C-alpha cells in the first residue's frame, strides 16, 4: 500500500481554484520530517525487524502444520517447548517469513518502480513489524511528488496489487499442494481461516478428492500466500488513500465519494455478521480519511487499456476477498459469548 498522509498530493491549488481566491498555505503533516529525505538505514532496519517478527510468528503456523493432527493419531502425544526447537519448525518458519516478505516487497516495489517510471519522488518501502497473527501490519511507501494526472494515479495505484498478486498466487498454489489433508479436527480453541474464492478454485484442482469430514492443514507457504491474497483484497477497497481508492478515483472521479460511503456502511454490516475485525478497519479508514484529493485532469478519458486493467483488478478483488478472514469472530457472536 501507499502511505495515506500525504503520499497522493493533489495538483497545485491554482489548477482548480476559483478566480480571486488566494492559495491556501500548505499544512505541516504528521511524519513530514521523517519522510522529507531518504533514510535507507531505516528501511533496512524495519525490513529486518519485520522479517524477525514474521519468523517468530511462523513458529506457530509451522508447529501447527507438523503436529496439529498428532494428538488424534497418538493420544499419548504431548506438546511442549521442545516443538519450537525442532529443526523442521525453524526451517518452515524461515520459509514462511521469506515467502510473505517477498509478496509484500513485490507489492511495494510495484508502486515504487512505477513512480520511478513517471519521475515521481518516492521512498523505499517501510515495513511495519507487529505481534499480529501474521507478524506484520504490512508496508507502505511515501510519495513526495504531487500526482496530478489520472494515468499516473491509476498506474501507481494498480501496480502494487498486481505485483503482489502475481507472487501470492504461485505461493498459495504450491503451498496448497504441500498441505496436509487429515480427518476433521476438533474446533475447540482452533483458529479457522476463511477461504477466498481463489483458494476454493485452486483447491478443486490441487485437492480434488477432499470430501466432508476432512480438514486441510495449510503448509506455511500456503498460509503466506493466503496472507498475500488477503492483503491484496484489503488494499483494493475503493476508499480514500488505499490503492483501490486511487484506482477508483481515476476511473469514476468524484463519484467515488458515494461509493466510499457505501463501502463504509458495508464494513459495519460485515463486522456484525462475518468478522469483527471489519470494525477496526472501519475506524482506521475513518481516521485516514475516505475523501480522495482531486487531480487536475479528472475529466480526461482513461483509455481502453487501463479500463481492461480495471476489469482485471476488479476480478482479482473478487477472487481475493474474504468476508470472514477469521471465522466465528463476528460482533454478534462475541456479544453473545459475553452474555453466557
């Protein structure tokens, strides 16, 4: 993704100011000093720390892949700290971190190299380490140059999701082929992840004989691919400073405001019935701002090729979107559990 403040700067105000008005002096924005000049040491440091955080989180998914079905097959099996010293767990954790970081890096470099193509001044990616289920909050770049042309806005916005998706799909497919099909496991205290349409399609080819009464324990590579697909979908929502917001504004112009409000309302519905995390996304996006800055040539035609790319990225969103990334954690269920 791209940094929401103020990566995407509108054209100079004189491009659309009414006659007789004075230019509004620029406001100092949070983080302006931090991003005012290149600090490659910071980019490298955050990359390394994020790699470590994803590697540590990878221990959990690697241990689950190797041992989740062992208690059913061997009632005497006892899990312990020894699991995390197992060389197989360590190797798989590193593989998970490498694959996930590669997908995220591809996404951000898609933005970065497109900026370079247009002569736009942009930073290298800033990765965000975090103690989450996946080990990171993603990454962003900071675009210092004003983006005033529709084609630039569209191309920079779409390049990241396309690049990330190209890397996420083979990871998901290869990891799915390495995943384990086991008799259905107990659901108590288990985390069940939602399935995007892409995973269902790939699964029908890679695991065609999977029937009722069986579960799939994802290989860490498949889980990294799943995360990459989820990141792609999250960034493609047509809101404000998200990649999808830039793409939608390039295609629909000011009509995007109505679309953004509708998407925010959908977030609240999805939080109630599918996944409570949509409420967090709702609040984050409200804080980021859902209004997109104007561009100088927003009424100019986009062109046939880019409209085809828009149709392709819309299809990618449909394939990648997961209504409930973590199942059975919607607001209604959580409220019910508090009343028990």
